[in-house]
């Protein structure tokens, strides 16, 4: 029997009832995350030389297609959850968004809309490299209200109390679990975002390099949390599907980062307007 010295209680409910209207904390936090990401991305895109006037359309389609991709990716790996209730695939307030599916779908939407509006894709990825992890951190707290995305049992003081009905069958007798959603949120807020901003401020990153730094750092954090997760549908060599995708993100991030740094285009300039040898910001 585990001895628990302290723990984090789960919220008693995950909704607010306003008359006939039921508002889910998960949806509120996801919405706040999108707003924060949009504001930060727009400001950074302008700072990096892009035209912010085009971003309303770009962000709208990127977010919409990203959410669709995230939902489809989640459903494809959790079909048993919707057996006999396929209408519930529309109930996103219950949780169930696969981040990597959203990133891929959102990236494709961003490429298309930026080309349509003659936008600067490299500047956009640099801009979103900070806005995205901030949005993720905000959204992860929605998982707290839904009592989901927790890890294996633990007696650590920050162990999260989970209602018996929400515990995995194999851990039904345990009361507290690793709050992996919290680990991921803190990783983004305390490591991913500060590191990117520090490297930018020191002039260490060329144009197009901020996003691959995000891919690498977030990928490492996500891989580590995946080792603790209990909600994965299957594992290969002990590593979950998202764990393997994280490894792929890290490798791809390293390759893209090296290419961007070697190309060495100064921020605030389109790639086509600079020679790769000219690294000076005064090239403006």
C-alpha cells in the first residue's frame, strides 16, 4: 500500500452551468490558448518583417485545419472510445486532440494560405515558435479539468488525485498519478519558450531557425512524458506512437536547424533577397 504525504486534488467538476448553457473549462482554456498564440504570432511576424495584415486569414485556416487534423489523429488511435457512440467524435469538450496531427495539418494549411497571400513562411514559423508552446501550455490545463493525460501512479507530493472511475483498470487501486499534462505545460513555459527567446535575443538564430529549436526542445520533453503516460493504445519497443513521433520531430528539427543556420539569412528579410554569406542585420 502506498503512503501518500501530499497530493494535488482534481477539480470537482469540469463545467460551469449558466442557465441552459454548459461551458467546459477545457474549451475555455483551448480558446484562450488560441487567442494568446494568435496575438504573439502576429506581433512576432511583424517584428520579423512580415505583413501582419494577412495573418487573420492565415491563422484562421491554420487553426481550423489544425484542430481538424488533431481530432482525426486522436480518433484514429482511440476508435474503441467511440464504439456505439460515433456521434461523440464531435464532442471535443470531452478532450481528445492529438497535437502532432494538429501540427502537421496546421502546417499544410499555413503553407497554402501564406503562398496564396504572398506571405513569408520562414518568418511565420519563427513567429509561431513561441506562440504555439504558450497555447499548448494553456490547453494542457484543460486536461486537468477533464482528469486525463496523467501518468503512472506516484507517491510524490505533486501526485494528482484521480477519481476511481477515470483510472485505468490496471491502476484502479492507486489514488495519485504523475500529472504529465502539468509536466508538459511547465516544460513549455520554463524551458522551450525561454530558450527560444534567449537564443533570439543573443542573435544565435538565423531566419527559419526558431521553429526547429521548438521541434527539438518540445520533442525531448514530449518523449520523456510519453514514458509515463498510461493512455497510449500501443507501444513498440516500449515506446508509444507519440514517443516515436517525438523522436522523428527531434531528428527533423536538427536537420532543419542545421540547414537554416548554414543558409544564415538575416531576420526581417525574405530568403530570395539575401546572399547566404550576408548575415548582418544591417542588410535591411
